[in-house]
C-alpha cells in the first residue's frame, strides 16, 4: 500500500468536502440528530424541574417533551 502525505490544509479541505457531501446527501441524518438533541434538552429541563420541586406530574413532563417545535 502506498503512503500519501497531505498538508493540514489539504486534509482540512478533504474533510470539509466529505462532511458537506455527507450532510447534503443524507440530510435526514442531520435532521434526526437535531431532533434527538432537542428532545434530550427538553427531557433534561423536565428532570431539572423535578429536582427543584417535590413533585412533577407526568403530564407536565410529557407536555415539555411534546412541546418541541420541529
């Protein structure tokens, strides 16, 4: 197998091109990742609210989880 030497600049350009191409060709993966991140954030907020009070109703947790606008 032959070795190829790339400068940092060339490597950066190749990586940027690869990531851009992946995001363009597989847009649904990015959308899914962002959706999951928002849900995780909402869940974390619900947990924090529960930690700051004695009781959080199940309905309040579901309201926060379902309140994410996508």
